[in-house]
């Protein structure tokens, strides 16, 4: 039902925010971050991240590092 859908979306948002935080604050590999965030593969993670933030995780990390 609606609770299940909302909870799934909540979990996805939480995983994505955690992954984004790790990209910003750690030097962990993108593979490690994708696994720690609960994605079944780096490929799935890359696609989900790009859908959400409109750039691949590697590009996102690079853009953040340039700001620091």
C-alpha cells in the first residue's frame, strides 16, 4: 500500500543521501560507497545517482573537491 511505497522511497532517499555524504567526506572508492549504501552493484548505484543528481558519482565528487 501507500505506506510501503513511502517507506521504500524513504529508504532510497536515505541510502542516496548517505552515499552523497560519503562522496563528499571520504576517500572511499565509489564501489565501496555503493556497497555500504546497500546497492547491489556499482552500476546500479551509478545509474540511481545520475538519475537523482544529474551527474555520475565520480563527477559529483570531483565538483565538490574543486569547491574546497
